[in-house]
C-alpha cells in the first residue's frame, strides 16, 4: 500500500508542474529547469566561449551540459561528472561516480590529461536529509571540493561557478574564494526559487 505524500511534498510537486521554467524546459527540450540559471549567467557574464575546456560537476540530468557544449565549438571539450547516471549528450565526456571518492577524482583527472581547464561549473548538492545543519555542512563540503579541484586544474585567470546555500560556512567559503580569485560575484538567477537560500558564486581570474 502506498503512503500518502506529505503535504509539503504534494505542494512541491504541484508548484513544480506549474513552474514556468519547468514548462519552458519541456517545451525547448532541455533536461532540467536548471539550464535557465546557467543561461542567465552566461548572458550576463559570458563565461562559456569557443575552444574552452570545461568541467561540469553534478551534471545530471544534463541541462547545463546541453547548453554549454554547443557554445564550446568543435575545438572545445566538456567533461561531465555525476553520482547519478546521465543519458549521453553528443561530444560530452561523462564520468559516473561520486566526486567525494578519490578513485572517481583520479578518473576525471586522467580524462582531462595535461590540458589546463578554463572553466569549472559546479551545480552539486547533497542528498537532503531534512536536518538543516547536516545538509548545510554537506553542501559546503561539496563546494570546498569543487574549489580544491579548481585550484588544482584551472589555468591562470580561469573561472569557477559554484552553487552554494547561504548559511553556516558561507562567509568562510566566500573568503577562501576571494583569496584564490581576483573577483567573486554573487548571482541569484531568476530561475532560482525565491524562498531558496541557493545562490551562485562566480569567481573569475584564478591566481594560479
């Protein structure tokens, strides 16, 4: 016998189905509404360019990769990674695995090879437990891993775009980014739900 959905889950589902960005993603053939977050940032900041090497962390179901890959042109590369499997996208090199595991990180590094990365995108988020403190700590940990990866692989003046939730650890993380990059901007795309504490930190000018 199936359990009844909690009111909060039912409300979320109703909002999701009625969501303008969900409907637009379906209409345009995008895999998720998250594509519009990256699209707005791209229109404002022009971070995706022809010929770049880009790493997309937390890529599934593939909305960001769908948008990014054509903008890189035939000489660009896009390597995508997620703990969840993802339907193939033409010319996107996908790695299935948990970014927190050393073996998965090594597979990604091997795929990148000796070429420095121009841009790291991270839309990673932990599986939510409902315990705010634990969820925030898990989110910050993923952000820290993304920053460590960027510092190890970005070329000088490279760019990092990372999703983060405002709360415990946010200010310290922002400070760490400002030490590593020439500029850090906070972006709250229109497609981010207003009541969510989610924002994106756009760090430019990596001090390699």
